C-alpha cells in the first residue's frame, strides 16, 4: 500500500491558470485546435512536464506524450490524459481536466519520489472536439490507425486553412511516427457531460463503454400550399409529418431503453402563411448495444414509412458501433474507487471520446465525475472542486493499482 | 334580358399577352409593384381602356380607375378589378385575371354598344401582394382610409427604396385624391388559391366573406443538453414541446372547423447532437367566424400552457377579423351563376384580398374560379381557360344584374 495523495489545491490552481488560455468575457473558453491559444497551453504543459523530469515526444499530428520512466526495462507505459482543445464556446473542464489530473498524478509521484515498474505517461490528443477540423477525435484516431497522415493534413477549417498549415504555424509537428507509442493501458478522466451522476448524487462513474450511435438526415416532401385556403383534410404538411416522427422516435427510444434526438430541423422557404412543403431534419439514435440500436433503427424506419410513405428520404450519415472498454481496466477503476470509499456506479458514455479510438489498440477505460446540470460545450460548464480532486485521486489510485495487473 | 357574351379567345389572348410583362424562364411572373414591368403592364392597360372610350383616373398611390360612362346622371359606378402586381415568383392568374376579365367586360359592352345606367368601372389596386412594400393590400387600404398617404409613401423595399420614390420613378403618382372615387358596388374575380373548387369539381365560388385570422410567434425555452449523455427522462427538449403543440393545434382546429398552420420553425443554434434549447415558431389560426377563432385561440393557448408552463412565450403579431361581404352583391353573383347554369357553391376566402378593404366603404363581393392543385404564388400556378372565360361571363352577368338592385 502507498500513501500517495494528490495535491487538490495545486490541481485546482492549474485549472484556474489554464483557463486563461482562450478565456472569454463570459467565463467560457475558446481554444480551438492548433490556434495561438492552443500553442500557449501546449507550451505550458511541456514546461510543467519537463520541470518534473518527464521526457516529451510529439508525433506528426501533434499528439503530445510526456513520460515518467518506470523501473522495469521494456515495460509499456500506463497512460493518462485527454485533450486541451475546446469548442468555440467551451468551458474549463471538458478535456483539459483529464490532462491536468494526469499532470497532478505525475507531480505527486515526483514529489514522493515514488517509483513505478511501468513508465507513467501523460497524453494530450490533438483536435478531439472537431470544432476547427472535422472529424472529431482526429489525433487519437490517427494514433490508432483510423486516419492516415494525408487525411489529417488535408482537413480544412472554415477559413480554408489546412491542418498541415496550422500545425506548422504553431510548430507542433513532431517527429514521432504515428502509432509508434504503444501503451499498456489508458485511463481518461473526464466530466460526465450528462446529468446522471449529479442527479443520483454519485461521485465517480466507472465507464464501461460508449453507446452505439447512428446519425441520419431525413428529407420529407409534402406540398406547399396556402395556409388560409387549404382545408385541414386537403393538406400534405411536411412539418406535421416531422412532428409526428420526432415524437414517435422518442417514444420508441424510451420503450427500447435508447435515445432519439432531433437537433436540427429546417423548413425550405419557410413562410408564416404557407404550409411547409419540404423540410430536412437530423436524427441521432443511440443505444448501449449494437443490437438495441438495430431494433431502434428498424422501428423508427417503420414509423417514417408509415407516416410518409415514399415522401420521406432517410440517409445514414454516420455510424459508430458500441464500444466496450477493457474489463481489467474497468475492474482497476472499480477497485480504486472502492479503496477510496467513494460512491460509484457503472455508466456508459453517451458522448464520443479519444478513448474510443485508443481502445482499439490498447486496454482502455474512462473515469467520469459529475458536472453541473450535465452541461458541457458551454461557458456555464462547471464541476465541483472536490469532484475534480476525487477524480484525480481515483486516477492516481488506478495507475498504481494497474501496475500489478498490467502485462509487462 | 341581354345576350351579351364575352369573347373567351380575346380574354385568353390578353392573359397570354400580359404574361410577357415580367416573364421568367420557368413560366412564372415577377412583376413587383411599381417596377419597370409593373409600369409596362399599367401602360398597356391604360391604352386598352382608352381605346374603347374609357376615361382613366389615377389616384395618389397609383390605383387606376377606368370608367365607362352610364346613362343615369350621378349614378355611382359599379366596379370590377383586382391587381396587376405579383409575388417575386408568381403566376399568370393571381390578381391579373380579375383585371383582364374586367377589361373583357368593358370591351364586350363597348362592342355591343350596350348602355348601362351606372357607369362601369375597372380598377387596378396598387401593391396587393405586399411582396415589394409591406403591408399587403396597400393601395386598396389607402383608398378605404385604412392607411394614409404619408404611411404609404414611407414604405421601403428591401433595397431601401421608398414607395414615394418608386411611384415617381415610373410616373404613376396620379392626381385623384385618395378615396375620392365612390362605388355603388365592387365585384372581384380571382382564382381560389385553394383546392376546394377543383376537388369538388365546381366551376364558380360565390365568396361570402374572408376568414378571421390571427398570427402569433411562440418562443419555447427548454434546456440545451448533450444528445448522447442526457437520458430521455432528464430532458427538457424544446423541439419535442413544439412538435406536440404543432400537432395539438391542428387537432383542435379540425375539431372546431378552423385552421392551424405552422409555416416557420427555427431552432436557435441547432446542432445534430444537441437537444434543442430554444426555438421560435409561427402559428396561423383561422376560422370563418370571430367567435370560432376565439374558441380556437383559447384551446390552443391552453394546450401551450399545459405543455410548457412558463417556458413558452406567445405573442400576437397580427389580427384580422372575419369579413362578411355584402348580401346583395353575394345574391347578385348567385343569380348570375344560376342564369348561366354553372355549378357553384358558397365559399369563404382563406386568403386576404383587396376586397377586404373595399368592403369597408362599398358593397363588395368576390367570384372564385378553380385553380390547378390549389396552387398560387408559384410559377406552376394555373387555371383552365374555360374557367377563366366562365368567371368573366359571371362577372359580366353580375354587373348587368346589379344595375337593377344598386341604389342610384
């Protein structure tokens, strides 16, 4: 047994300090990937890591790997981390908490002179948010072999600046080849970005995986007609169809234990006194299992066909299968929480994270802490200090515990 | 009894001929109020009227009054007409049919040397559509005292050009004071702009009035949240509320014999994987009677309150009471249709027309003919030649018949 305790004040101070990189007037953060603000926070992180004797490598898409050596030769590193970029109007916790908690773990080990068999590594993945360069989780995806160098370099932001130009501009094109850094395990601490832990008053979420998700665009064609001279029973109202589908899909999702969301709905040529003729809406379906999502998709497709017949055109735009995290890593986090006597529950992430890609090539899991009102991607995003500190302690405990279970 | 018959070929030829003023490549017409195209069709109309001995007056908002003298001194004119302007992508019949049919009536009377006791007048009202200058029905409203000269002159188009500038530019500011021209009666022939006559295979609609209408904006505030991490039972989804209200209002309208339409719906900051937090939608409620519309409004308001409580803000943006046309004029059209042996039904207009304003100061009614699929304000707007000819014949018959019933 060890008696390592992370320094909560120091952790909180780094959260406050890094919030200056891209701070907006409303308390929010705008720190887009490879922007000058991103460079500042990256330089700061490099400095902090080197100050405690860690060596830093940067790969060819800007992923940063800081390593504290272990005692066993050839042992693969046990990694922590997340991402430093934010949404255009993001907050102080999404992503960066996982990096700063990892830094705090490194500092705690350093201060105590604590030796681990495995190297302990802190990672900052490039462009998790996808807000400047689509798609999201680009850096971790490139590391895991999902995207190649040419694809990443060719991504364009809305000003037409390529990823390649942007990374050269801030000087974060490293020399470490993509995927060269193998990991014994990866633990990512993150705010939940949902309301479950807060509502249930639970401190730690042990993340067993990520929901399966499918995104669709649905175009419904009705008949534009005059709102005053077209009797109710002679209408072909695309919005009435859409309303029935939005509500119906949500009913089906409730019944099957999944989720259905329409976040975008746009009437073509909308006019106050014209019955909508054509509209487009998005459909986001999720379920903990791929089979559950199959059932959800079948019932929703059936609903659309019954409502609109051939007047509806449904197109799948993205598919993400369910992710099941590594059972040993999950068990490690459960034990860590157990030892610390925190309240905990298993939870399935509804959002995508770098760990989804990393889990393809290394044993991976995540640790969630509650966030205020489940809010994220918003200046009002907030997490309580004691939860951040506890999350970092669970992370530390997991790293120590996992030393014994990880293969060397 | 007379044996006057309008010249259907000549009428149809004028429809084809005037469609050249503002013709687009798709068969549609773009003839915005006081545009160069509007000047061309006005010049053409003036020429046609003067060629058959009618005198033309133009008032200070550009309304055109062509008069064929009657035999009785001081008898007020019995008027026909409608408007020559179109929507930006309008058709060949909306408005202009009523003017051209009136011209055909004047020509028929002229050719036959037929004398009427009352003068017979043809009117072109300025800016019925409201597409260039808001509000709609501006010229007839000014004539009826609803709008004053300064208000009309100050209207701006989207390029910042005022009505005053535009009317001077095309030289159609006349000298006749607003409202000086009193009328014994007004008959406006128009396409139905709805599907009822076509579906019921009826040739003539005897228009008894115009529905009461109220327009509202509804703002619904929910809670923006992540689509993946917010369980279905922890959501406050503004779009789900909106969908329930759109469908519920339509159910209430069906039950009460009215109409409910949402033509605009816009989610604030829409994103595919974000539960909509705030949205705005329009609500257009109509009923044949003001009392019916009151009931409709009460039930819909109640529905909104039950669905959203204080999260909904409903604002009335426009009210138009029910209009009941003149019973004698209506009876005249019924008799005219009866004499001609056409199929006919009473109908209440769902759309606004110049006759709404004119009915405030003179006995007024309208005559509808079917249009294809109920479409208007669209290049595909279409009416059958035999219905146009029949509508003009009913108009002629009504003018002749009304001679005897109109006060001198």
